[in-house]
């Protein structure tokens, strides 16, 4: 499967509906009317209350005029403010709700299927870089599988980072991936040998000799692959639950990263 990406088409820009345009016009008119009404009231108040004071000025008349104007505005302004605020709040909250709804719809439309979502994600963006995998076994130069006890493998799985692990990648001294040992496979093999007095001395070689096909049941991909390629390998390879990214997409080249079937299933979910 080749590297692919999703081509998303830009949705056609829709024109505002008649109802939306009407709400917009109403909001503008309300602002204009409120300004006009406030201006008229102010002018009338000044003429009716202030003009007599100007014609017959006295401190008492001036104070009465001031109180009258203040009382008038104290009554009118809250009414106008409530009226304008209520209408505008309805208009803008409705617009924001529609925008949020459309954004949610567009997000769900971005990936129609899990397969398309996986096709759009490069495997290198989601893999665990191999140099960050602490629970792994590297067979040293000059050593072989017979030099490593199964108890050593279980110790790595159980004590690395003080958090039990379930899968153990096994590499050679050139950083080529050789095996992937699942805890369940090791436990099953050891349980079958419980009657053997040499059970504590079982080695990685013993495990390989008996379960080599399962230990080698992993996929290998180049850095150019995507997550859909990885899922395809897992789904179509017997007992495969892991995919390793290598420099050239072959088992005899340096491994760069690792991703599991659990990781891919989580990423594939459409929220």
C-alpha cells in the first residue's frame, strides 16, 4: 500500500439565509433607533427642563432642573439598555451557535471513515522512536539468544521504569529488529515447562526454537508509510500486533520506531 493523503475539498461558501439577513437588519435598526430615541429625549429634556431655568435662573430652579433631568435619564436609560441588550444578545448568540454547529459538522466531515483518517497520518508522526523505548533487549555483539535467560526478559518487562510492560522488542547489535516477545507468550511457554527441572535456566533460544513464528510476527514499513499501511499489515499478517519502522522498510535495516495495534485503534477512532 503506497503512501496516501486525503484531499479535502473546500465547501462552497453559502449565502446568508433570509432569516439571518432579517436578524442582522433588525439589529442595525435597533441600534440606530436607540441612538435616535436617546438623542430626542435628551433634546426634549434640555428644552423643557433647562429652558425655563435659563429664562428665570435661580439656584433653586437650577437644582430642580438638574434633579429632573437626572431622574428622567435614570428611568429611560435602563429601559433602552435592556431593550437593546436583549435583542442584540438574541441575534449574536444565535449567530455564534450556528457558527459552532457548522464548525462541528465540518470537523466530522473532515474524516468520513477511520481508514481515511489513518491514511492522512504519517507513521513517523505517531510511532515511538526506538531510542525512547526503554523496555527492550539488544543482543550484544558476540552474544547469541542462548546467552539470555527468559528470567532476564521478564525482569526487563517487570522493572523497566517501574511500570510492567507487555511487549519486549528484541534487536541485534546493529539495531535490526529480530523479535517481538509478548509477556503472554513467555508466560505460556514457561508454564508448559513447569515440570522441567531446568525451567529456571530456559533461554531466549529455547523460546525461539519453539515459538519463532510468533516472535517474528510483526510488520516492517519505511518512514514514508502511513497508519493505514500499518493497520493493513496487522490485519493481514497472522498473529501480528506490532509494526516497526526501519530505514529502508526491511528487517535487515536499522529500526527507527515502533507502533502497536492498540495505538492505531485509538488513533482511528472518530470523535
